[in-house]
C-alpha cells in the first residue's frame, strides 16, 4: 500500500508543477479520497481535476473531468476498504484565477498566469492623445508625427501645413527639409466646419477632421523615408486640391550645423515630372549629407509644375479618397549618395504598395514599439 500511495503522490506533484492536474491525494487502509488542491499558476489547461484512491489493495480512481489551468478539483468518493474498487471521479474544477483589471487602483501590468506583460496599451495610451478642437495657426505649437526616420510638425495655415525633416538630412539636423502645404478648392476649412485634430499616441497618426465629410490623416511608411497624407473628402463641388513643396529663403543661411561647405546648403534645385515633383539641397556636402524632398499622389490624377526655384506644386483632380506620399530621402542612406533617384524610387514603391497595406504595417510598427516595455508605479494603498 505505501509504495502505491507514494508513487501516486509523486505523480500528482509532477502534474501539479506543470499545471496539468488540479491536484490529487490519497490515504490508505480504505481511507477517504480528499479534495484536489489547486495546480500551480501559469500551467496549461488541467488534464484531471482530481483523483482518488480506494483502500488497501484498491486501484487508482478514474480521472476526473477536465478542468482549467490550476483549477481546484472536487472531493473523491470513498473507496471500498480492501475491495480494490474504483473510487468515484473527482468533480469538475472551478474557475481559474485571473489578474485584476489593468487600469484599476489595484491593477497589475504583469499577468501572473501567463508570465507576460498584460497591458491594454491602446486604452492606456489613448488617455495621452493630444487633441485640438480649434485650428492651431502657430507652428511653434504644432503637433508632431513621423515614423522614426522622417517626421513633421503640422499646423493649420493655408489649409494644412507641415515642416518636414529627416534624421540624416544634415549635420546635427541643423537644416530642415522644407514645407509641405495641402489645400482644396473650396478651401478645406471653408464654412467653419466642426474641427478636431487628434494626435493618436498608440497608432502614431495625426488626424484632422473638418466636419463629418472630410478628414486628412498623416501616417507613415515604416522603415522608410516616407510619410503621407491620406485624404477622405466626400464633399460635393470640390474641383481641385493642391500640394506645395517649398523652401524658405536660404540665401543668407547661417552655419548653425558647422557644415564644411555652406554654399551647397544655400543652393536649391527642383524637379517636376509626371510621376513626382520635389526639391534638393546639400548635394555637394563633403560628408555625404544632403537630401531630396518630393511628393506624389496615389488614388487620383495629378499634374506637377515648378512655381519657382525652390517651390513645386502638385495639382490633384480629387477623388473621394486618395493619398499624398512625401519622401525626405537623404544622400547618406541613398545608393551612390543619389538622394534624387532615391526619393523618386521610394515614392513609386510606396504608392505601388498602396495605402491600405502601408498603413497596416505602420500601425503594427507603432503598436510593437509601445509593447516593448511598460513601467508601472503604485503606492502601498494601491490608489496611486
């Protein structure tokens, strides 16, 4: 008898440690099977909720019905003393323990069952969204958005305006890439519609809503030097839209970045082609800095033109939904340091991939970024 019971207890312990059994125990000499004990937290769904042993000379009771991970088994029935009869099956286990609500005063960021971070990142980060309910015309107070390689600060002037830059465009990021302005005819903010601009922390987007029928959302292409404006505009009577890519006067540029050749940063060249238009600067920098800022359109016909030596324009025949892709390609990251060719290629590649797949990958990029870590602080009372 002792050998049988000892072997069973060892088997029960092994199962409990991996969360396979709700627990089991036995007594000899025709004793009564006891209630199963909880399995260890973190195991998979239990195979048995409990098991019992009959009296001296008895066999193992039939396995209890399946229970959840770490569930408590019910009490086994009495075995017949010395008769070798099977004990009754253990009762079905109860509910598995769960963690407390993540955002509650006693919430936990660590899931003790699965052994992983258990954070509602979307819900948590949405509390930190930045929202403007009136148009902001001050660029100093603009909202920022980007993909880690190219970024922009946006504000409401001449429609929607962005100052774009890239991390490798110039020494010490001394010189911004330029301005990109978007507007429609009639104007995108005509008629003073209900306005809201939201910087979504979790998705990494900046969405500007003008009433219920037109929205401009700034997104990005992950792992690239491309960002974009996705336009949804169902207003009647919109005859055209324009995208202006330009640069301020750099003829009296100061050497804030201590560049070795300031003259190349004072020189601006442009291109205007059927597929894209843009401008370049710093093309002769000895350290291979410099960039090209260009734009194209996916989902609507457009034409391009050169307005002046540092200003190009794309004129769009709008559809209900289209995307303006913007590349800030850097010489430092371009094959043969040719940022113009790189900008054109990046724009064509992103437009061919399409907004839907690019945006899905962009959201995945930002969601994965936030999920890499989480820090939670609380006091002893659990209310802070």
